[in-house]
């Protein structure tokens, strides 16, 4: 790229913005095509298709841009925007606006450098690294503690909970449910309900509509808190016992 022409917002309040659409398009196109010295190497026939306008519109636009403008903010060359040179046109105020843009760029660059000098970057970076290391160590310690606790709870499940519960079904789901339950309550609270769980299942197994209550379901539903008094379970008599009972009642 040979150069550029800065485009400032005041273009929309300049007299050029009162011209027709084609003229405004040609003006912006020429600014985009200008080299670092503000020269546009082109012909009207070559410029028109680049600006996406007709040849006639381009001819009119060049005539307007080359004419004096009494309302132009800059009266250099009597307000003309372009002057013809060999092989094209020169943008009259190109250098002024480029220097203006450069001045603004230098101002903001100096402002950023001054702000950078005032910022305590090195201590901040060291403090950030220190905090990062501290957070990392804390996270590692937490993970280690969680893993130790999880391992202990697994042993607790295998050696204490599973041997005591009825209906040893779906052990994997039961283990997951137990680990989840232990995050809510202590093992003493869970175990306080296991005896009721066993009695309940023993009673229910005598019923015609009995369906086993899985350990995982018992845990997920927090059934350790159930208040249930087990009715007396009637044992089935053997045939000999039943005959003896009937004889004693004089019914045989």
C-alpha cells in the first residue's frame, strides 16, 4: 500500500456532503486511492468503475471537485478539493489531514506510554503470580482432601453399610447414592435408619404386592429419617403345627 488518507468525522458537516451521491462517492474513493503524497493515479474512465458509478457521473464529480467552493472550510486553492497533475489528480488538503491524524496518533501513543510508566506492572505481575501460586496450592490441597474423604467413604460403604442393608441390588448405584448422601449427613444418621429399613423390608416381603426397596432408592429418598413402627409379623405355620392347633380346638 502506497499510503493512506485519514477520514475524519467532520467530513459529514463539510460542504462536500451537500453534493450529490456520485460526487461524494468519488471523493471518498479518491481518498482511499491516494498515495502518501496525496496523489491519485487514474483516469476518469478508470476511476468510474472503481467508484461503481457511470462515466457521466464520474465526469461531473471530477468537475465539481476541481471547481472553487466558497463554502469550503479551507480556502486553499479557493476551496478546490483536487487539482490535475500528470496521470491523475492531487488531493489539495491531503498533507494537512494526514499531519493532523499523525499528531493525534502521537498524542495517544505518548498518553499510553505515560500511563504504562505510572502503572506498577512488575509488582502487580509478581503479586498476581504469587496469588496464582497460592490459589493453585490451595486447590491442590482441597482436591487431595476431597480424594482422601471420598476414599474413606468408599471403605465405609463397603465394610459397614453394604453388609447391613437388605436387598443387595444395584451395588454401583447404591455406592453413588451413599457418597451423595454422606455429603448431606453423617454416617451415624444414615445408620440410625438401617435397622428400620431391614424391619420394613421383612414385613413388606410377606405382602402380596411386595416390591423390594433398593438401597439406592432408600438413600436417594433419604428414608433414614422414616418414622415407621413395624407391625408384628405373623409367621406361617407348618402343616403339622396347623393340624395340632385344629385338634386342640376340637375341630378335628
